[in-house]
C-alpha cells in the first residue's frame, strides 16, 4: 500500500495533523513528479532460512591443527562468524581441515563469508600460536546447503570428526560430500580411482 505525504515529510519535520515522523532512514520512499513523496508501507524485512556446511583444509593438507590448539582455533572462528552476524552453529575438524555449520547473515555471500573466516583466522593463527608463523589455509573450499530438518545430523557429523577420521581420510570424506551434493570433482585435485 502506498500513501502520499506532503513535500518535506521525512526531513524530520512533523506533518500537520500527523502524530509521527517519517524518516528517510526508516521509510522506503520515492519522490513523485508532483513533488510529493510516496511511501511504501509494505516494505519487507530480510529473512534467511539458509544454512551452510563449509569445509576447507590446511595448506597442502598439513596436520597443523593439533588437538591442543583446535579448540582455540575453532573458538576464534566462531568469534569471526559472530562478528559477521552469522550464527556459528557448530565448528569441528581434525589436524588437516575444518568444518563449520552456520546461518549466514543476509548481507554476506558464502564466498565473502568463507574468505573472511579463512583470512582472519589464518592471520590470528600466525600471530598467536607458536611455531605456526607460516600457517595458511588451502586456496579453495566446499560449501553445502543444509535443510533445517537436517541441522541436527550435520551438527553431530561435525562434532564427531575425530571419530569419523579414524576410518575415513579427508579426501574420501570430501569426495563423498561432493558426490552426495551432485558436484563434479576437479580431476586435477581428485584423480579418478
């Protein structure tokens, strides 16, 4: 529904007979040809029902993330996600890779989210953890959409990474995740068996 306001409404002055102000910041308004303003009162907020399961490894799949430092790294990554207004639902992994489950904020793309998590966490690791001044994450990542009804099972999967990787390698795990999502694997990275 559109309503018309007199010229000047929204500049912080009261409309005669109106008991409220219309602010440029709070109303979606357009100036019409006759100089009046049309305000869209049906404007909608942004909602997000998207959940992402993200996976990426250490550079050259080196086992940098020992059991002693993993909790600190995961906690720091959770803080990065919070700062990006993205819910850190679960973070886990083993020596050579990380998984996280998040609901990203509506204003950030998956690529930007992952890029910020990787760059900020690698900088922090190099600065804060002794012996890891040359730490880097691998160049790429994998992300998978997760339906609300599967959040619990994906969370358990991430929380049980250490147990899972007693039986399955990172390469086999990633291959399986990609295949389950219908994603074709890069043969340069995953040679055919």
